C-alpha cells in the first residue's frame, strides 16, 4: 500500500520526520555560508577554526604532504574524538568541494550535521552521560576519488592499528525530508529507504572490511527517481547554501545521535 502524502513511498517507509532536538550555539546557516567558498584553502581553514572553537580538547588535525606530481600537495583531515579509538564508530563526511563549486550540498551540509551532532554529544557527556567511543571525521579530497590523496584513505593508513568497527558516512544530505541509503552494512540505519547513491568515502572503508553505511537526503518526490533533480546541481556553481534546508540539517544531526545511541547499546 502506498502513502497518501508521498505516493512513491510504501506506507511502511513513510514516517513523519522526528522532531529534531533544538540546536544551540551558532546558527547552522551562518556556519554553512562561511564554509561554502570556492577557495579550498579558506574552506579548510574556516572548518579548522569552527572545530577548534567547539572542541578545543577533542580536535586533532592530521596532515600529509605529497611530492610534486600527486593530485594534491597535501591532505588534511580533522578528527573530533569521544572515548577511545579501536573498535569504535566513525561518523564521516568529506569537507572538500570540486573547484568552482561552493559545495553546499556536496558536502558542506553534511559537515554541519556532523558538527552539530558532535556539539550536542559533547553537551550530553558534560552533563554526565557515559562517553561513547565515536570519532567524527572531516575528510579531505573525496572529490579526488580513487587518488591516494583521498582523506579517508589517509585516515585508514594512519589508524591501521586502531580501525573502527563500523562507519556511517554522510554525503549530499542537506536537502529533503527523506534520508536514504544504498544499503546499511553498518546496521545502524534501520528503516531508511534504499536506493542507488553516489560513490563516496564509504566505499573506501568497505574495501578495508569496515561495515559502512552511506546516508544521503532527498525530497519525498525525488527519493525513488533515477536522477533526482536535487543532485543535478552537484559539482556545479549552483550548489549554493540557499538550497540547503535547515530542517534537514537538524534532522541529520538527530539521526547521527540516534545512530551513536544504537552503536552504544549494540
Ligand atoms: Zn560528496
């Protein structure tokens, strides 16, 4: 049986989005606008500064420089860690964008979702909740897919002795009522509609044997479309912050916290 409001959705998959936890601190959209620059160095610098302000005791920045002839001169990953590493959960998103694109849905929105979830988690831990074993990874150079410079590849090499047990990757997740996945190997996103999704860092983790789920978002009318209109602006100058929906950012952050909770009790 189909849903009346969203005819393309089976009734079993059609739920009203959960009420998001109110977001405290910096308004999400102003940070998003700040990050959505076509200057890749500024993008990296500004992310580092927002993370350093929010997580002075948790942030680590891992850098690798490359010889001339590589796809990039450097790879810089930003990591925000709760608890211990090794057998932990990774929540990841790439922060780079293709040249000339402001990279709002790909992938500034996911960066905001991770940043927001990590802030909320930090607040909960500060009020006495047990600290889960979770690292939030802001990876460089996903847009150099396949290159050794990819941030997720460098991350796995740096952490080969403390690999995560599971991972969830957020990409193109800033617009629409529905979070979707291309399958849920990590087992932390039950009930998300499944559909083909763009390649992302989850594939790198899967190749290393780490069960990894990719989460994207789409408007209800597009979630089963072969080429969703929302994804037509990716890698273009039109991927701008005004197309991002604040409610989707808030629900994405809540979804991350739900997954962290599921991982903790699993
Ligand atoms: Zn992307």
